[in-house]
């Protein structure tokens, strides 16, 4: 056997920089809590070592984790980058907690794409991004795109979309094309040629990194020369999967492995050329381990001995999928018999198909339920292993006080049944979010979050509670609310109830009260005169008492103060239409605007002597009056009708002359 190791294998510059930086930080900042935002790289071995060194993963899609993070933290942004809103949240946390910091390890090639999207996309463009839509790198890139966009996995999907009138979605917008940094170069070039024929004004950004391009070209050549290929990397690594796909197209005897333990036995016994390559997230020590294992004859002998060990019914085995049909899956289990999985030994789902559940190269763990040396077949059951593993996860969830999510499938006597981790969970009626004597059927078919509150190992029965989760979330919400409340802070809330003395407003799980005097500048007899239950109000905190759980809210503002509205509109000397609202022996009061009245003294009602205002005016009458004085300190206004009468008479006299 001749072993050929690819020249460009293992950590690229960006990945090495990130991994080295994290381990250095753990030494340099022993008092800081170090988090990687998402998995630093797609390699389970490296991530396991990070965890051993006390470095935790902060899940970007769980804001609660960031909120509960250590105030003295270092947040390491992974090589794939994070969405812009996640980075904004991290910056806000660091601003609030000065002892924290961000170490941005985003790959320079990925950061370059962010800049391209920010500078070149707009409402007038339509961006086509080639890559895996769910991959963290692509999710991050998409967050920087302004305007419409769509993600395609490969050229065939792009071509099919245009056959289905996708061009109508684009309309007159300018096309922008970019790709995931680890995308297959040949596939991207096909997309580029295709769009060039359709759009003369398109902008093309060749964003596949040169390291990826170099590796893919090398694998293309090496896989044509070798009899077998070993591609090393994490199962979630996009660039490693691309290398595997390129190699397998040229060399059918290509195997995707994570460590030396995954090397198929028959490969160690081959003659001819065996190539070894690795993705950008594979550390050098794993590549060395694989190469040494292939080179050392004693390892071969050990593997040979293990492969011919007797396989008994009930044994748990691990293997690699070698072929998939619509009826069965063949698994290389490192034994003289071939493992076979049928659909009934995989899942109870009648709609499931083997071709969608498995692909060649997948690692499978199963139990041997029947072994036939004569036929050379071992019938395997994945369901049994899954049931065992999933029950262990349920038990672990109880021990770790973990929140699970599952679908409510049916209502039964005394409660409902939920499915989580392929296990039935019984949730008593008293532990649901359905009111007492309510209809449990109302939550059937919905997804619910719950905790395991009791485990019955002897019957493998788990009991869950939705109420516990809701109670804890409400408690956390309340703690957060009271920790951030301050006088003058504004909230948007809904009117929850009304009393004779005010309105109670729900601020998001916490109620505050707006006193009747705070609802309006005008005198009102009841809160109903201003608001109704269900109304949305913009309120602000006037005072609060944490111990008594009391919050006093304000609603009326200076901008709505009638006196301010009056003085903004009128000055001394202005004429205003006013409404007579009351009459006294000394004069009449007239409303200028709602909330502001002025006095027309009896001497200012007419240009002749009158005994009472009623001789000239009536209640409700609208007349023009001149503002002759404004007392800003006492909020009093003096009006005159007489001034207008005399002015009119004077103008008439001047006109006659």
C-alpha cells in the first residue's frame, strides 16, 4: 500500500488563528468566563477539548443565555461569523458589563463578504447566495444583505428556479451573486456562467476562499490517482463535505471519517494507493493519527482480530453506511457479516423513507437482533439503541433541570401526552397551561416547552410540567423588570382593568396604575371617559415600591397640557372663537380650547352698560373675543367682546369719512 497525504490538509489560517486564540485566552484570563458564540469550528474533537478547558458554547439563538452570562466574560466569535444582530447584542452586553470583551475570530474571507453585502446591496438589488441555507456562515452573510435575496444550495436548484418563473421575483432589480466560502468551485462557476447569459448588468463576487479552492483542486487530482480516499473532518463541516463529494465522484472507494477509529477495516488491507485529505477544521494530530494507523502493521493485525470477533444477538455495534436502497441499508460493522437495517427497525413513522434518513458515509449505532453467519448478514435495530439513548437523555434532562420542547399528541385521562426525544412524556392536567376544568384538547397538536419533574425508572415513565417552565420564565421576567425599572422610564402597555380611581396597565407581566388625575388634564368623573380595557397606552414611571410591588404611572404629558396648547396657539391681541360655558353676576366664562377658559368681564361684554351677562349672551353661544390679558403664573385669561365692537365701529367711521 502506498499512502499519499494531501499537501493542503487540516487547519487553514483562519481556523488555526481562532483555535490558538481561544486556548491562549484560557491561560491569559484565568478569572474570565470564556464563551465561543456557537461552535468555534465544526469538529467534535476540538470542541470537546475546548469544553475540557472550561470554555462554554453560547447559543446565539437563545437570548436568555446571553442575558444570564457571566458579567466578566470573553465572547469569542467563531470562524463562521455570527448574524449582525447577534454581534449587536454582544456589544450591548459588553457596554453594560465593562469587564467583558469580544474576541472576533470571524474568518477574514467571511468578514469580506459581510462588507460586500453592506456596500453593494439595497432595495434596488436582488442577491443570489449559493450555499447551505442553514449553515452558520450563510445565516450570518444573509443578515448583512439589504433588499431581497434568495439562497440556493447549488446550480441545479438555481436552474430549476428559473424554469419556474423565478425571474418574475427579480423583476427590474440588479443581480448580485456571491457564495459560501467553502462552496464547490465548479458548481459556483456554472451558476456564474448561467446568470451572465441572462443579466448583462449583474455583479459577481467570487467569494470562495483561495484555501478552499486550492484544496478542492488538489482533491480533484488526487482522487483520480488513488484506489481509495480517506476524507477526515467533522460531520457538520461544510468544506469537508465538499471535499468528500468531489473525491467520491472520481473515486467510489471514498470514506468520510472523523478519527482513526472510523477507518473501515477493508481499507487497511488494500493494496495500491490510498489518499488522505482533511477539511479546514481538522487538527493536525488527528491527521497524524489516521496516517500512523494506516502505516502501522500491528494496528492492522489488531483491527483484523477485532473484525472477526463473534457477533452475538444483543450486541451493540457501530458501522458506516455503504449503500442505501428503498428497502434496506447496508452497514459496514467491521465484522465478517454485513449489517442490514430495514425501515421497521429504524422508525415507527409510516411516511419515513430510508433514502431520506441515511446516506453513504453516515455513522450508525445499532443492536444486532439476528445474526446469520451462513448468510453473512446481521439484522440490526436502530430503534432499540435510539430508545435507550433517548431515555438516557430524558433522565439527563431531569438531572440538569433542562427545558425540553415537544408536540402534544393526545389528551388522555388526567392530562396530555407529549413527545420529546422520541419518548412519551405524560403531563398531568394540573401541570399544563390549561385553566382548571378547561379543555385539554385545546393544546393537542401544539408545541410546548416543559421540564421533567419525575422519573419512574422501573416503568420508564417520565412526567413533565409546562407550568414549571411558565412559572420560572415569569419569575425571570419579573426579576429582569424590577432590575431595570427606573423613574421616568417609558413603557408600552395594555389597559388590564379599570377602577373608580384609575386604570391598571399590564407592562408585560407586571401591572402599574395610572391614577385618574394622571389620565387627563381635564376633570373627568371616571377613567372610562378616557380609556377602555384593551387599549394600548404609552406610559412612564412616576414612582415605584419594589417591596410592595406597586408602580405609579403617568399618562398625561406636558405636550398634551391644555395651557401649553393654548399659549402655543394664542397671544395677547389675538381673536379667538369662544363658547359661553357659564355666567356670573360679574361676567361670563368662555371656553377658548378644551381645558382653558377665559373671563369676559361684564364691562367687556358690550359697548354699553348692562346689568347682567344674560342680557347679551346665552349658554353655548359661540362668539369672537379678543384676548386682552394672559396671566401665565395663575393660568388666567381675560377676554373682551367690547374691544371688537369698538374696533368695528371705528373702522366704519373711518370708512364713512
